């Protein structure tokens, strides 16, 4: 089964001419690439375009992947650079931290009716909503660290920063996220954190 192969195995097969191996690699990483792209663009259509561009760029540059870092780190670097270029081209104004405009990303998960799952979805909704209100850099660092489970060193490599800089930025992004949650939820935030 292709799904049990490592990223490196799939890359080797792709470089050997197996196109379905690259399709498996895309399937493995597409959700997170789209989530990152959405954090930057705050628009589903733009995020889809960014994600598609990322996978095309990754395919073309696959032979240059040297394996010094995890494939996901290499791919997320492409996502970051592609999104920044896309946003510069669109000349999208950077939102202020105090901007209260929000968007909701609806995920097509199985519906759950028990209280535990409903509560978890509610928490996730409010956290995602607050992350969406952050500046793109803050949202990216939080997304990479918590959802992408990237280490500080991997994030530093992805964003082209020092690990200590990422640590400071992550700390500040957490504070801003907490402030957003407090502002949005007032008293309920104590139950979420």
C-alpha cells in the first residue's frame, strides 16, 4: 500500500517516474497545506490557488529536495514563500491585530452528536476563529507549532529565522491569541484554556 510508504519512498518513486506516488504525497499533505494557505489568504478560493501552486512548485523542485529536513518542513517553506508572493501580487493590506473581521472555515468532518464531540468542535471553532484574526505571521507560527506539530527548529527553517526568534514570536503569538479569545468570549475563555 502506498499510504504506508514514507515521504522519502514516495519521493524516490516519483523521481523514478511513478506519478501516482506524487499523488499519494499530495493526498498526505494537502489538508495542512490548504490550512496554511487559508491562514495567509483568509479566502478559500485564493487558498486553493496557493495550495495548487505549491504542489506544482514542489513537483518541479522535487529533485532538489536533499533530505536535510523533513519533507513537510521543505514543503511548508514552499507554502510560506508562495503565499507571501501571492499576497504581494494581490496587494492585500495586512490586517491589524485589532481587526475584528472574522471568517469561519467549515470542515467536512463526520457529524457527532455526543456532548464531548460537540464541545471539542466548539472549542476548535473558537480557537480557529481567533487564529483567523491574527496577523498572518502569528497565525502561521501557531498553526505550524500546534497543528503541524513542527519543532521550533523546523519552523525556523521554514520561515528563514533563528529558532530563538521563533520562540519569542510563538510566545507573543500565544499572548495575542489569548487576547483575541478573551475579547471574543469574555468569561467563557477560562473554560477553553
